[in-house]
């Protein structure tokens, strides 16, 4: 074993001595991350074997995770998760093989292992190749949603129980410190969190537009993000205060805005039961029940014979056609971008100037950066992160 570790050390020494620019091309990036995933798989399996050996008891460790946290200077949570994943991965041979080959990462393996329970063991034995195949072919966010839906179908009774457990974990606290500052933390279930997040983001965007206009007037030119008087974190704080102030000033008995739920049917990534919020978060149908009396429900059906269009000759994607793109795409369609639909523009696949119709089939969401990139227009200063 010492020879193997020494060979690994020498190989890593050689890599460490290599000019990073030599390893900075796209092909090297893919290969380095593949080998990193393989190394993570080896270490995780070894941690489980170390746990089974009980050798950590000789030093007085209570658990293998506690020993690893002390000797390897790991966060205790990281050590516990590594040992736990190592135990579970032995029960997932297809996942283990793919991870050792570098076709999936530790994040993929953890996601699959996270839905392995006694009630799902039989379904996992049947569907493990399917889940691993999704891990190798889909973007990570989409893969996580497919696993969540698989978990609901594999254990429908447990899905409702887990949804109730998530709801029970909701918690908010805000306390004043000795210096007069206030510290807080929020833990919210998916539905409540989406409602608060979306309104907070909307208010923060209003403040951003105000800050941008103020900086333009002050500087006499188009500003950059660094020219604004407030940071994004400061605007979020001010937006939260504004939400509280508007609530305080609301007329008694006034009707509050109702949340909107989007129920997707026929989404191309999965076939079967689909129940997710407009932000892409997967929930059990049981999570919607407490809201049904006050929420707006939106039903969208995608398919060759079931479309909702405003006008195929319209110049812009608006109304139901635009909403159809939002529900279908959810994010910028560029493969290297994850901007949410709220920050995207409707764009024609076949350009409108070339006769392309304004339809869902000929439309896609692109963030401003990638839309301008597609049209060969220069990026703006507010596209600094490139999506």
C-alpha cells in the first residue's frame, strides 16, 4: 500500500510543478475534474473500510468520523458524510463503478445515496442504472430534480411524510446583539421560501434599478456595479425592511396577493407525475394542500397539439407565449448558464427577421449576456459574471 501512495504522491508532485497555464485548456479541465472525482471515490471507499476495521478505536476515537475529523483536520460534518457515503456506496454497485471511472462526481453519488432507504431499496435495485445514466447526461440541477421525482414515485407514502417533516423544520429568529446590531437566520419549507425569496428578489431589483439610475446621474455615464452606493447584500437587507414597512402600512382587511403555483405536465426531462414550483423546486403534492384555498393555480400543457400562443407574427414573446417559455425552460438555455427565467429574454431560434414564428417551438430563453453574444453584440458592464 505504501508503494501505491508513494506513486500517487509523485504523480501529484509532477502535476503541482506543472505551469497552470499548461493545464488551463478545456480538455485538461475535463480530465482533471474526472480524475479528481475518481480520487474522491477512492478516499470515500477507503474511509468506509477504515470505519469497518475499527482501527480508530486504538486511539480512543468514539467513531471513525471523529478520528478523521481530528487526524485529518476535517470539519466534523464532512467526515461524517464521507463515512456515511462510503457505507452506502457499497450498496450501489452501478453508482460506485461510475464514480470510480470518473463519469460522475461525489455530488451525484451523494444525491443517489440520499434516496436509498429500506422503502426504496427494491426500486433502486431496478432503477440504479437509469439514475446513473441521468447523472452522466443531465445538468446537475436537472439531475437532482429527476432523482427527487424518482424518490416520490418509489416511496409515495414516505414522500408526503417527508414533505410534512420539511414543513415542521421551518424556523425564523432575529435577535439583538449587545452592540445593537440584529442577527438572524431563516429556515423555510419550499413553498414558503419561494414566496419570500421571490418577493425579496423583486424588491431588491427595484432598489438596484434605483441605485443604477442614481449612479448614472451622479457620474454622467453608464455605471458599473462597483459604482453603486449599496452592495447586493445591503439592498437585500433594505428590501426586507421595505417589505416589513409596507406590511405595517397595509390597510386592515386588505386582500393580500395570492401565491402562484405552476403545475407542469409533459415536461421533456421526465414523464409521469410533475409537481414543482415556478423556480424549479420539486415538491410533493401534499405541500400544496395548505395553499389551495388562497393560491392561483396555473396549468401548462406542452406538446405538438397543446400549445398556448399569443400571435405567431408578433415581434416579441409576450403573454401566454412568454409564460410558456418560462415554464418550459426555467433557465437560460445556453449550456454554460444558469440564470433564472426572471433574468432572461425570449429569443427566436429561427430569427424573426428570417421569417421565424413567435411560437413556443421556435422560442427559447436567453439571458442578456448570451442573447447579445448570439447576436454578436458586445456585452454590457452589468454582465460581468457572464451568466
